[in-house]
C-alpha cells in the first residue's frame, strides 16, 4: 500500500512539475518584459541594413561606420558594472523603464543627427540605455518566471531572436526611405514598450524587488569565481566573431537596404528557432559544454568560408543566414551556463559576464573595418574565426572549472 501511495505521489509530482515548467504558463509581468525585449532587440537588426547607406550619406569610411557598434558595445560593457547598483536601488521595473527612456531618447536624437561622429556618440548613449535594460530584463525573466532557470532563459533568447529577426525587415523598409528611419523607428517602438511595461508590470516585481543593495565591487567579486570568468572570456572571444559578422558582412554583400533586411531576417529567424527548440535538446543529449564547443567550432569554420569566398555574393549570404542557427544555439547554451556557473545573484552574474562579453563586441567592429582597409575584405573574417577558435581552446583547457554547470542544470 505504501508502495502504491509512493508511486501515485511521484506521478502527481511529475505531472505538477511538467505543468509548472510549461513555457507558456507565465505571469503577466514576464510577458511584459518579453515583449519589451523584442522591441529593444529590434534595435540591433533595425540598424544593420542601413550601415552602407550611412557610410554613403554621411561620407564616412566603413571603419568609421562600424564605430556605431563599437561605441554602443563599449558603453554597454562598462555600464553593465553599474546595472546591479542601479537596479537594487530603483527596483527591476524602474530600471527597465529608465533603460527604455534612454534608448528612445538617444535613438531619436540619432535619427536627427547630421554627422558620423555625433551619431557614434549618440549610439554610446543608446548603449547605456540598453545595458540597463538587457542586464535587468534577463534577471527579471529568470526571477519572475515560474518554469525554472533553463526555460526562462529560452524565453529570453526567444525574445532576442524575434526582435533581431523582425528588426532587419522593418529596418530595410524604413531605411529604403531614409537612413534616419530605423533610428526614429526604434524611438517610437520604445515608447510603445514603455507604455506596455508601465501598465503590465507591477512596481513590486516578484523576487527582484526586495534584494539587498549591491555595490560596484560585486561584479568584480563575482569574477573571482573561475567558472564565471571562463565563460566571460569565452564570450568576449566569441563575440569578436559575432560582431565581425554583424557589423562588417553588410559591406561585402553588395545588397540594398531591402536585400540586407531579408538576409538578416533569415539570420534572425534561425537564431530564434534554434535558441528555443534546438539548444535545449542539444543540452540534454550532449551537455552544455560539449554542445557549446561544437557550435563555436562550426561558427569559426563558417567565418573561414566567408574569408575564403568573400567576393562570392551567394556564399556570404548563405553563410550569414546559416550563422544564425549556430549563434542561436550558442547564445542559449552560454547564457544558461552563466546563470548556473557560480553561487552569486543572477543579476550580478549577468552583469559580470556581460561586461566581458561586450568588450569583445566593442573591439571587433572597428577592428574589422580597419583590417579591411589596410589589407583586404577577407582578413576580418579570418581574424574573427581565429578569435572564435581560441574561445574553443580556452573553454576546453578550463573544462574542469566549468563542467559542473551540466550537473547543476540537470537538477533543476
């Protein structure tokens, strides 16, 4: 009898657990952040199809235009260190809203600017807003979600993927009318996000609202955990390849705004689909670290292909679209690993990791533009591939410090 009772109890628990972990069964606050994330991440894709047009209209070199990514990522990297301090004082909701206000303001001003250096500076301000939003939104979705860390991260990556995939299509359409269109479009969309978040998200947003105040030293203390440091450096190296592709590939494709919009739409769709559906299966079958290493190796090889056949348009187009699948998988895998890497607050772990991650994203775009000007258009892709391969070697050589993330994840 006891055995039967135990069996029924275990079945009920399994059923309850399955119900609890349903991706779609989320509080309203999670969906509010989810939709705001989609609009925020449209900002990346919206601008991508107009990079060549900005170079032409503002009489700027390719390396100067890539500074739009460099200033954005550099400010984001540094600002990530203060996001915890700000969010622990303002609370999750008002930190998110502050980030949205800054994005809307600087994107709007960017759409009204007339010089490349003004635009580069304003993109830095946009990066500050994005830092407040990105670091807090990940922590908000993870802490407010009722479906566990892994599924919450899948939801977050899905929002990123949807934003990145829809953004280029809208950016190509607006950019065909004027390069200013996507900047003003982001500003308008962020106003919509502000209204939605203000209404749908309660001021006392779940577990994140009453945290103890954090200090500027917390992210640096977090990086004393070897596992978190390893993932941060891996992400910095990997992001060198990621942003080489994102910031430099539009210049070698030879497409107009609409064409670039469609290519990056395909890239973003694959990124979104794999991050939600494929990454969790790979994680379950092969483990986080092995799956991540495989995706990074394939991405490095894809960049080598782009470096060898830079002048063959269809190869570059296909490679960019296929890269979306590899990047979608890897983003989910590495973000999940970071959330389980060290015994620190998730928002602090996210800030510390993102600081290192965006340093790679800041250095890569301008470096890619300069390498192309000094040498030839193939070199940026080869250098990007080298950095990504180094990230694989680095994580393999530190495997003993990071292998625990798989056992942590399997227990969730």
